C-alpha cells in the first residue's frame, strides 16, 4: 500500500469512526486494522459504520478481481462443458430409471436422488455462482442470493448422504444377504430424511444470506452475495468458521470414514474370502455382478472425495491465512476448486454408462430401437 492510499485509510478511519487522525497516525497498518475491527465490534451501528468506512476507503481504488477477456473466455468454455454434460447426463439417468419399469429398483432410486441433487447444483447454483465468481459481481438480487447459497449447501449434503445410504445398503446386501431387505416405502422415508437433514444443515443460508454494494473509482460498483453472520461477514466471523468446520465434518469427514469402512469390509468379503467347495455357475455370476457394483460405487465415492476436498477445505484454510484472500491470484484458485467440485455433477452419469452394463444396454437400445428393443435385451434388474 503506497503512502497516498495509506493516508486515505487513516483519514477515512478518523472521519467515519470520529477519532483524532493525529492519534491514529501513531499506529501502523496492522494496528489500525485491529483498531477498526475492535471499534466496529463494540458499536451498535456496526453495519452502517462498516459500509460507510468501506465506501470511503474504496472510492479511490480500482474495482478488484476484474479479469481480462481471454481469461473469462477460458473459464466460460470449461464451465460450459460441465453444465452441458451434467445437465444432459443426469436428465438421461433420471429418464432411464423413472420412465422404464424394469429399471425401478431400490439402488437405482438412490441414483436418481443423486442425479436430482447434481442437476439442482448445475442449474440452480453452478451457472449463477460462476457468473458471480467470474465477474466478481452478483446481478441476480438478494432473493436469489439466498436461494443460491441454500441450494449449494443442501445439494452437497444430499449427495453425500445418498452415497452413505447406498454404501450401507450394499454393505447389508453383501455381508448379510438373508437379512437385507429395503422396501420401497422405507426407501421413500430415507429419501425424505436425507433432504430434511440436508435442509436443516443449510438453514443458516436462509437466515444470513445478503448482498452489499461497494463503490470504486471511475463510478464502478460491485455487488457481493455472501453470508452475514451476527458476529461479522466473510473471514471475520467465528460463527461462520465453526459452521464451515461443522459442515465439513458432517458432509465430508464422517461420511467418507463410514464409507471407507463399509467398502473395505465389502472388498474383503468379495475378493479376500475363499468359499468352501466349488461355486455353481449362478454363484459365480452373482459374485461377479456384486463385484462390478461395488467397484462402480467405490469409484463414485473416490471421485466425490477428490472433487470436494479442495473446495470444502478452502474456506477453513483461508480463515487461518486471511492474507491469501487479498492476492490477485485467489480468484483463479477459487475458480479452479469450484470447477473441480462442480465437475463431480457431470462425472456420475459417465461412470454409470462406463461401468454399469444395464445402464449402457438400456441407453443404447433406447437410442437405437426405442422401447421395441426391450424384449430382446439380456437384462437383469439390480436388486
């Protein structure tokens, strides 16, 4: 920060917070920041003073995070690929299962729920949030700011809880096949619980989402969409930090640990144990089918873990290293992590087509011959 800008900060602080500028000049920049935070926290007009102080300080600064056109074009192209593949792929998965009776199995209903969450993420969050991140400006109003934040949290939670239920369902089917029975009524109840718990976790987004306008030099403005907690906004709120840690624990650490245990036990059962005597042809085919299903879901869970870890951990990491949020490259870092997280929405349909023969056969037959090809298909529903 040059001397002119530094002097402007001191003058704004003195003017807005009604302090003697001579006394403030004795403080260095770190001390002046601490002074501002403490004064605002103690004031009953916290929000009004904060906005006035920001307007005063930023009025002579250029608008931040304004990317050149070629960088915007690059990010637009790679995000467009995600949106097209995720939207088309998840609609096809839902269509295959819901429109054709032979595909309506318990496991496939959970896959539909996963596709619903991914589709909501793509259409209701990714497109709008990408525009916000790319231009560093939110043009969609406060109401949709609330919807956008809520959808982002509820769909992530719903996806990971669905994966946990699928893992437990497969675990029971393989480890205790005689006791395993998931009725459709129980499936519906579980799906309602998944969305109910996910919505409860995302409730703070409905309570604290807001927008704010900041003015910069040359008459430029910037609208931000964020969560304003009772004890402060982004990077200043301990409540937000604890919420991020809680959300990370509940929707990542604990589910990943549970699924790791489930799939490890299933792997030892399917690949590690040796049966007494020679298996019949039916037993061999059943074992082969179960192995394929478990392999597919292991890949789905692993990709989910890889895609979401950088994004989930970013907010916790930046809270402890706040200077990173002020660097110019942070926009590209955040866009990269966000792209990786959003890419998970398009990967699952590709995995189903690649690793699930039933999805592949049904889709190929429907695209080529339509429903007339059903009687000729060598197909067994997944139980």
